[in-house]
C-alpha cells in the first residue's frame, strides 16, 4: 500500500503542499489546519511527506533562514 493509494481512498479533505512551496507556507498550512504532516505533490503524484519533524530539522540546520527554504530542500 502506498501513500498515494491511502490518500485516494479518503473521503475527507486532504491538505497538501508542493515541493516548490516555501517551508514558511507549508508551516502556515500545518498550523492553520492543526495537522502534523502534509503530502508533497509533484504534479498529480505524491513525491513525499513534509512533517513537523522536517520543520525542526530545517530550523536546526538553517536557523532563521529555514522558513525561506523550499519544501524540496
């Protein structure tokens, strides 16, 4: 079973981000929707997952510049 197949089977709204979104934009979605992770879309397929843990790793690595990085980074 893949992430993509799980998402296709859901009937609830699915929030997502794209790889070229900034970390700041993705964090805004996570906070606004009060969720812990977002599927990362590349066109019409799932390229990965962006999670709260990814945010922490990014902040630790890049400091205050983390929010300007792209999700794909």
